[in-house]
């Protein structure tokens, strides 16, 4: 079983076999979630931005790129005032 030691700065080096198993690479963000039994889950946030496709539903009519550009320009102009 892999073991890591906490440094004086609160840092640990995740053992290579754990990094490999969890697909943790340089820059991977991790989340620590408390559990009701007092332990914690360690969850690497390795999902792709493409996993968000379809996350926000739009029930309105289709919008053209020109309409999107106009709405963005209008919003930007409002923030400049």
C-alpha cells in the first residue's frame, strides 16, 4: 500500500502508482470531500470540458451567430457605462 509523508508546508508527493491509477498529471486539480464517517475522499478533477456539452438546456428558438455577436456587444457596451 502506497504511503506519503506530509512536509512542514502541508504538501505530499502522491506516489507514482497512485498518480498512474488515477490519471493524475502535472496541473491536475484535486478535490477533497468530507464524508459523514470522518474520513475524506480524494477526487482528481480530470474531466474534459467536453463533458459539459449539453449541460445547459436552451428551450428557446435557435439563435444565429450574428444575434449572439449582437447580444455580446450589447452586454459589453452596458458594462462600459
